[in-house]
């Protein structure tokens, strides 16, 4: 080996090491942000449960004056937006732990298109070229929705002067390729390498978090896929590659929201957050139930030992100081094997929750929940 070539190998190696070091630093940064943000989002969901819960209780009042209704609308819209945000953060913080089903990407894209049609400016044309013959992938429907929504929103933001947003699909080997392209100004060369970085944004302060593409990339990777920016066109075009689902996986479909129907019975609510206990009592009363609240697992066990026969169902928060919801579930079943338990959490449904459901828990209530959802979950759990 000549001296020059050994030097150049050394330089290459050094570059490679530097590259790997920066990738590692990036991964560590993401992990730290992830666990921090996950905690914040979880606490936030408790507060949102109180806000949305009380709003839905107020709505039940037939004598409510129009100006209060109007205020309620705004409160609910804002809280819903906040809850989408926390879902986004949680999706990022605990990526890939939710329930995976077979997801029809064409269905997801048409949901994204529907949402956009109602919210984007008239000067942006929306086009679909859904050409994949097999559009089914395995994954979490809400996360996949999030991926395409984030990409589409970026495209919208890039076309403030108007243009065309195109959602396309094609099959490529064992994958489906989704293309989200726009006719905006494109992404300037110097920042192309940075767009997936957490908190990287070119938007005005308060306009963008810079987390959109970070979340997109982490979800896509957790689904075994990849994302690339195609900079050949004048605008921006993102290619998302997702592996196809094998057949026979369960097909996803959100249950339609049922109207609140009155129930009957006594519910024991176990939650360490006072606002959640307060609003739960109000919502349960509106739904026709009586409620008893306790703040931790030990208090729940004590209560159940003494007066378990009066309780028809127990709503258990999964994350509490002391005994966890999962442990409480086990111990309650020791006292009374026929106890009915519904789990609730500010975190997204994950494998641990699936395991508890498989072990006999009667349902899962994702916080923040509203009256209709609470009533429906209890009704189903009591009938089961
Ligand atoms: N379609 C696009 N056209 C032009 N620039 C884009 C496009 N998509 C992303 N970018 C650039 O990449 C940056 C990072 O995007 P990302 O979605 O991560 O954050 P953001 O859109 O700025 O903030 P947020 O997603 O929270 O609204 C953007 O600020 C923008 O500069
Ligand atoms: Mg964005």
C-alpha cells in the first residue's frame, strides 16, 4: 500500500467514525427528548381528560345558553388540537409499541385528503394517484395517518402562494411506495441534510415545532420502512417505502362513536390525579352511574375488600405511584375472580395493555376520553 493510499484510508475511516459518533449523539438526543416528552404528554392527557370531560358534561345540559355553547365549542376544539399534539408526542416517545393491524394505505390517504379538503386554502389543488395494486401494510393506523398528514401539512405550508399537492402510491417489490409531492419552492440544498433533525425548522417562531419530520421518520423506521427526499423536481417530493402486510392479519377500523346511552351501576375509579377523579364522577353521573373514587391501588384494595359486592366495575389508571394498575388488576382478581376491570392511561395502548386485556380486563380507555366514549366502554364491559 502506498503512503498516500494508506493516508486516504485513514481519513476515510476517521470520517466514518465521526459520522457514527454524530449518529449516536443524535440517537441519544432523540431518546432523551422521547422520554421527557412522553412524561409531559402523559400528564397533559390527564389535564385534557378534565377539560374535555367537563365540556362534554356541560353539553348534556338542555338549558345551556347559546353563548356558552359557543365558548364550549372553542374549548373543545382547542383541547382536541392539544390532544392530537400529545398523541403525536407519545407516538414519537413510545414508537412502535401500539397495536398493529393490517392498514390499507389508500384508505389512510383518503382520510388525509378528506381532512385537508376541509382545512386547506382554495388555491391549493389536491390530486390523488393511487396506483398500488396491493396497498396493505402492517402497522398502527393512527401513526401511519400521522406520517402522511405531517408530510401533507408541510407541503401545504410550502405553497402559501398556491399550487398542487399530490398523493400517490405504487407497488415496489414487497413494499408500497407513497409519494407526497408539492409544487412549492422545494427544499434548498444547504438544509436538505437537516430537515429530519429534531427541532429543525425554517418557520417563524411559534409557527412550527420542527418535530414533524422527526416524528415521520421515527414512525416510518419503526414500521420497517424508509423515507427519502426526492429533489429532482422543482417542488419537494417525499418517498415513503413501507413493507407490505402478509395476508390474514386483522383489518383495522375504528369503532364508530356511539351516542351516550344511560347505564346503571356503581363504578370504582382508581386514579392518582384529582382532576381526573373529579371529572370522572361528573361524567359517570351523567352516564347514569354512581361512582366511588380512590387515589391509589392500596385504597382500592381496602375499599374492595370491604364493599366489593357493591361495585359493578372498576376503572383502573395504569400509571400510579405505589402499586401499578397492572398489579392492582392481579390483586383485585385474587379477591374476586369475577371482578370487571377497565384500564385507562394517558399513554397509548401498548403490548402490556394488550396482555392485560388478554388476561381478562374488559376494555381500555385512552385519555383524554369524553362522555360518549366512557359510556360506550362501560356498557360494552358490563355486557361482556
Ligand atoms: N414540502 C416541503 N417544502 C419545503 N420545505 C419543506 C417541506 N417539508 C419540510 N420542509 C422543510 O423542513 C423543515 C422541517 O420540517 P418539519 O415538518 O420537521 O418541521 P416544521 O414543519 O417546520 O414544523 P411543524 O412540523 O411542527 O409544523 C421545515 O421547516 C421546512 O424548512
Ligand atoms: Mg411540519
